[in-house]
C-alpha cells in the first residue's frame, strides 16, 4: 500500500513564499522600528535570487532550474536558506521531479523558518515520499516529527502507526491509533469505523487480549451491526482463554446479535450447550442455523458431529421439559442456589426468559456465584425486553466474566443492526 501524495502542497507553498525584493538600503540598514520577524535576506542572496524569482513568476521552470544553483550558493542566513529551499521544492513539485523533492524539503525543515502549518504539510509530504520509496526509517522520522508538532492530528498518528506496524513495532503502533481516536472524541466528532478496526487489528495481531477487548467493545458500541458484533466477539474468543461457561455466554451473545456465521459456529454453540446439559438450547441453535441457511440438510448429512448433536439433543428434550416443573420446585427448596442457577439456565435455553430471571433471583438469594448469576440474569432480562434492569445486573458482574457482561451491556443498550451491504 502506498500513501497518496498531498496534491495541494505546491499551491499552498507558492502562496506562502516570501517575495525576495531587489537590494535596497533597507536591507543594509535596518530601521529601529522594523518588525523583528521580518525575513533577513543577505544582499548577495537578494541579487542572486532575482533571476530565479523572475523565472518562477513566469512559471518558466526550465529557467528557474538553471537559476537555482546560484541562489543556493549565495544563501547564507536562515531566511535565505528557507526561501531558496522553498523555491526548490516548488520547482520540484511543478516539474514532477520527485528525486529533488526530498532534499528541498529537508532544506526547508533545516532552516527552522517554516511556519508551523507549512512545516506540517512538508513533513507529511516527506513522510509519504519516504514510505512509498520503502524508506521506513525516513517515514518514521518525518511522521514522528509531525505528530509531535500536531498532537491532535489523528491522520498523522495513523500514518505513523502504519509505519510502526510495518517496522514490526506493534506495541508502538497501537497508542498512535488510540491517539487518533481520542483526537476525534476531543473534537466532538464521530470516530471512523476504520480507526476502531485498525486498533482492533493491531491488538489482535500483536496478541494483546486486553486491547482486543477494549477496542472490540468500542467498535461494537459505535457500530452495533451484526458483522461488527461477529468481528468483536470472535477476536475476543480467539485471544482470550475462556472457560466453557464463559464461552457459552459469549456464544449466546453471538446468537442474540445475529453474529453466528457458518456451520462451525453453530456446531460449537450447540455442542457446548449440549455438554452443559441444555439440549433444548442445542437443538434450537441448530434449527436457527438451518432457518438462516447457515446449516442445511447437506451439512447434517456430511457432518457426522453436527448431525449427532442434533439427534442427541432432540432425543433428550421431551424428558428434559417434562422434568422442569419438578426441578424448579427442588431448586427453590434447596439450601443453596446452585440448582436454581442450573434450572434458570435451562429456562433460558428454551427462551422462557421470565421464568429464568425468577430462578436466577432465587439463586442469588441462596448464595450462588453472584458474578455468574448476575450475568445470566442480565441475559434473561435483556432478551426478555427489560433492558434497563439487564444493564443493572451486568454492572454487578466482576472477575473473568466482566468482559462478557460489558459486551452484553452494549447489546442491552444498542441491540444489533443488520450487517452493512458487502460486509463480511
């Protein structure tokens, strides 16, 4: 990938160029009240620059190139060097002389006389030229200086991040993308989806689980589409060591957000649910896959494992459902809340959210693991339409389940929109 050049640079530089006037007594004898910021050109440079200025005014760049060496040789003050380097840069850009652009830009920068906005533009150009020439060190140096000059320039931070990534400095790249994200937020502007995706990609490639969670959640919160939910949740699954229960809760969220995609997802979910003792949930997931054309009869015919899960789950549902009322009573009568949690989960799998929520509250009263129970209570409330109450339950979850609760909170607040056209 190449960085696009800054097309408006030559014009802005030309407008910013200070006209070099003819030699006059005012140059040799500065009046006491003279502006201290006024350029200080040497008489020798003023004389040598006249043919160059004349040629450039006429846009005769052949003549300008011929007159340039004499002006460069006569330049002695910082203002001389700035002006002649600026002229050299305008000539290089106007004649598409890319080889001359870099040295001319270096001269402008080295003079120390470029105004901040112009310096930023030149650094941007210099970094792009170096990057496109595969000079990563030069690109790094230019973009680093640009970011230091303009900390709120998110575009510059992203450019430097891309250079850092190519250099293999992933840990340095991520804070730069975050800097661009924060610059947007500070300015009260929406953060581009691409910025969040870039941060998530860097975190994922760099095997940074906590950063994957952070940017996955920010991405899903800002763009809660089905394809975004899948990206955020699948990268979380890939980079975090989840226990079976946490993974099941994450798969439940993928189902709720329409983020399951492909036979493998439906098999993982159904098999996990079946192994946890929830045949109703397992069968419902496979049937959902079939209704959405993610799983078809051909898949069931060719995938022995998937067909077996469906068959085993189906064979257990009748007895499981028939026993639920008695199990419910036993759970309520039990001294601890473990059974109430299990039966609540069974109701959750059958989509009976009100009954599930009621038993989860019993489980809490009887001392079951509050983090797991509040997570599942929030799931039942969220899917049952009680979003504010769900958010309150999720807020109580701590420990390993907290990231999943945070994802579920986003769902409770934002839901899930269809995937964008062409999204994968």
